[in-house]
C-alpha cells in the first residue's frame, strides 16, 4: 500500500476510534474515558500533521510539473512563430 493511502487509512481508523471514545466519554464521563479520548485526539493531530506534509509535497510537485509544461508551451510557440 502506498504511504499516503496507508496514512489515510490510519486517519480513518483513528476517527472511528475517536467517535467511539467520545460516545463513551459523553455517556460515562469518567476520568479514564477522558484520558483515552484525549490520547486519541493527540494521535489524530500527529497523523494530520503528517498528512499536511504529504499534501504540501504533492502540491509542490504539481507546481513544478505545471511550470515545466508552461515553459514547454512557450518554447514551442516561440519556435512556431519563426
């Protein structure tokens, strides 16, 4: 599995865990349920930070590709004008 797909799947899994832990905390309101919920939220924050890096790197790659295509088009237009 591609790293990005694995990270996405892990995020989805953590969000499901978050939902269950949040329901438990709302229902029971115990200190242990609050600790568990906060731990899961910290895990989600860490995973989201990793995901942001992946998305930013992907955007940078796409910008480079787009610039290369634009340069190629400009070069071909310049050679067609002669």
